[in-house]
C-alpha cells in the first residue's frame, strides 16, 4: 500500500481504496485524525463492467438489470435466479470458490461473474482458492439463510442499520455513508497517506522506526526474550517479535528457529502482478471515461486482468484535463507477463485499451510497477494450514505472525487483523508481568 506521484498524477502502487462495510480502517483513520483527508468515491464509480464476448457489459446490480443484460444467456440467468431453491450443503469439506459458485448460482454465472470478481480481488484461480478461507461470509450466509439470494435483503437491512447507528456515534459522522452497500473511501493524498500518518503517530509516542534494514533471523534468548538480527551486524533485544511481512519472508526469518514452521509458511503461494498506469489528455479520447473500471474473467487468459478508471473513481488523481487509468496484468494464470520488458507490457495494455475502450491516443504518462510476489493465494486447505502454523507459532512465546497471508487480503482485513494481533500481544505481556 503506497502512493507514487509522477508528473502531477497520483498512482496507487497497491490497494487504492477501502469499503466502510467493515469499520476497522475507518476507525484507524479516525484515530489518526485523518477525517478531513478522507474522500468518498464519485457516484460514477458505482458502475462496474466486465469485458466478455468482445465487449464491455455493465455489471448488473439487481434482478431487473440482470435480465436485461447480455452478460449471461437466458439459461444462465434462470439458473442464477433459481439459487434460492438450491439446498444448502451439509458436509464440511473444503470447497473451491468455483465449486461453491457452480453449486449455488450455476456454471455459467460462476465462470463469468464470480471468476471476474476473484480476478479483481485475488487475481487468482477460483478453481484453486478455498471459499471458506477467501470468502467466509458466503459460507455463513448459506449456513444461516440457506440461500444467498434470500440472504441479500436481510443483509442490506442489517448493514443499513449498523451504518446508521455507527454514523451517530462515530468521530467520522460527517463522512460516513449510510447506503446498505457501503461507500468506497480513499484519502486525498492517496492510500500512502494512511501509512505515512501511522508511521508519524508511532514517532509521536517516542517509538523509533528504523527503515532500510533487512531482518535476517530472530533468536530466542535464555532469559525468554528475543534478539532480532539484521543483514549486517545490527541487532536489537525484544520482548515480543511481530512479523507482518509476506509469509515467504517470514519463512526465511524463522527458518533457523523452527524449520517446520518455515516449511508451513512456504506452503502459502503468491501470484505476480504488474500495474501499468497510463495518463491521457481528455481531449484526445473519443468519449469521457466514467465508472469504476472493468475486469476480465481469468479463464479467458487475457493479457490484461482488468483496468481501474482511477481518475473517474476519485478526484485528485490526475491534473486538470487529464485522465488516469491503471491496468493490472499477470495473475495466477499469466505470471510470465510480469517479466515482460516495459515496451512489450505497455504495448500490450495499449492494444487492450484500443479493443475494450476504443482508446487510440498516445499516453502522456507511462508508469510501470511490478510485484513479483503480489497477493497470497488461499488455496484449498488454507484454513488447516493456518491452524497448523498457529499451533507451531505458539510454541515460541513472544512470537507473532500477522499480515495478509492468513485471514484476509483486503485493507479492512489487514487493519482488523492488526488490532487482533496487538490485543493478543498486550494481553500476553500484561499476563507475563503480573
């Protein structure tokens, strides 16, 4: 999560926003006194698209729009609507997202709508990802209501009630949305502003933040404490050690401490993603860009996973008279694309934009960001894997593992996980001192 400023454009290197359907990130912004920096997505961002059958389709937001949409065949539409009469699953085996979607809404909707959704969140393969690990709420809704469709109005009412109640008691009352689907938020200075403010707040408490150091290993001392060893001769004593880096880096750091824990951490796989940010003069485009952007299902194996219409979603993302789009390439099924040189990568994205959006203009901005190991993939067996990692981790008192490798990849998941981990540390340290 970081923001890069290039020639007047504001480019998100990673996550670009967060929803307020869960309040963990919004609460963090309140604690950091960022209320006046928060910006809500523009109304146009509600319109999202899927590139399917060689054209863009607006993503339906209700049954009426679904029936008028050309995104599914009539057979596929009727099968999706029939979800309400499909019996709930009784056994407890770990089901892939694709299996779950096929069973609930049908194979066609699973292969288009759900595949595209997974592309946008994990850039992963829905046939490999565990639905219980990646989308536990879907399992809960099926268990509680027996049907996702029957659950939707009840969930909307519940979210609206919670949102309204929270707005009356929140320091962010004037910024808080009361729409049942939630509002998408960012900060005027980009998501990097959240990280910068968090770092500054730590400094205000007297804590020292040391940057530019690679931690190589941790060693348990005889007195029960820890020593953190860096790449050179630097080392620090610690009462508790928290590893919030990607799981494959955690594996390297704990390898000399616990080989089995290291092996388990390495079982969590990552995909690779490249972000290609392109800025255009609005006057050079045939029509305005309005909406959130579009996704392509992974199974189409296209060179571009999807495109965010960044300057349409939030203000302050491009200079006056300019537009900014950010294309995502690679993913689980096309990892080789990330290693393409800039010329080939940018040329591929421009060809895609010509086909999908009829853009022929030469970009005024080209900025490429590569993430060779981008997003953890919660493959089948992930929950059992995390349970085994936790059991092993607890053998080392004072060691904590967190980050997006275990319990969710969204910004809200990460801020909620940080609070959970911090509370566990406080409780354990308090107990040990009493």
